[in-house]
C-alpha cells in the first residue's frame, strides 16, 4: 500500500512526458507545413515516399 503514491507519480510523469513529446512532434509537423512528412507510423512498411520537388541530385 505504501508504493501506490510512488506508482501514481511514476505513471503521471510518463504520461506528462508523452503529452509533451506529442505536442513537440505536432509543432514540428506544423512548421514543416507538411504533416505527412513527420508521420512515421502511416508510411512505415510501405514504399518510400517520393522526394520533395527540387531535391533531386
């Protein structure tokens, strides 16, 4: 019973860090003006996306 407040604190800290990380990821995607570029899960396992225009070598 004595460890429950510590468990709540630990889970709350992890949850807070997750929220901060998600907000930072959204901010980066918004600054790029192309949210799909930052979406790892959506494109994972599929063919690579084409290069952005103007980046061909």
